[in-house]
């Protein structure tokens, strides 16, 4: 479907090194713009292999929000300058395990070890809200505008002040890479990026934060006690 022009929204777990925090990233592609990745990378405050957690993606014509356990962790607000880079085509749900040894865990330093195979991912309580589309038709169904309006007016499509504060705290504590601050890849930040003049000073030209791994590990151990390891009824939304 939509070969070379597909849209994509991702939660991707990047693995971990024993005794250290798990890492994951969110990403967005629009119109096959795989050369313009919009990755953000974070540390998790829990081990995702131990318990079920709720992972949610909200996608409307105006914005995209990623959630973990009902806490918003990232919001992308659409603007005209993004053009076709903002996802607008029908998409399908796709969940899998794939080998990203060349880059995923510590930049490819730690590769997948197949002596531990088979690798298994488990999902439960999937919930989808939206407009079903014929998978054989590369067009948006005619009745989707009504469903879009219905979705856009739902309570969960907006971030409450309490959630906004939780998102701010999450990003201050756990983000360690942002494409918006990767000046080597993007000398001119993509149009949806909101550049904070104070925040940018905390990032290297590579988009990574200016502290080493040991410092990050100490901070993670302390802060993981604050957020805790919450499991929401063994549920998962996508």
C-alpha cells in the first residue's frame, strides 16, 4: 500500500544493556519521507518486558500525541509548512520484532544474540477508534470526515493541564535525543519544531543531551522512584 509514499507512526523499543534503563523512540514519517526521520529517543522508567503497559497513539488531522500509561510524552502539531510530511493516508496496525543491530542499542554496539531466540512479543486489549478503510483502495473513505470530526471532539484528543505538566516532567527527565536539535542532520529545523533557546543549549549538535552515560544512569535510578512502575490493567492501545 502506498509504496514509496506511505505514512508511519512508531513506538520502537531499542533494547537495553543489562542493569541499565531500557531505551525507546517515537517517530513519524509522512508521504514516504524516510530520509527525514523525526525521531525522539527516551529512557523508560520501567522494564517493558516485565508487565503490560498502555501505549497509545492519537492521530487526528490537526495533531499527533504519543502516550505511555495515559501520560502524553510527545505532541506534534500540524502546520501548513509540513505539507505532505504530516500523515494523511490510511494506515494499518503493524506489530513485530525486527533486527536493528546496526543502530538500535547504543548505536549498534550491542547486537541481537540469537542464542536467546525465539523472541516473543505479547499484546493484549487492543482498542482502535477511527474510520475503517478498504485495504485494497488507496483512497480515504467518503464517510471519514464525519468520523474525523467525532474523533477530534472527543475528550481524549486534548491534553489537560495536569497531563501537560506530566509531559513536561517526562521530557525533562527521560528524553536524550531530539531530531529538532540535531543540527548535523537538519541545519534548518523541520517546520513543526519549536526551538527553545534555553533548551537547545543542553543539546550537542548531534541532537543528544550533554551528559555522559554514567551521569544519566545515576539520575535514572533516583527518578525512577518518583514515577514508579505503573501497570494499567494489562492494557494496550495503539
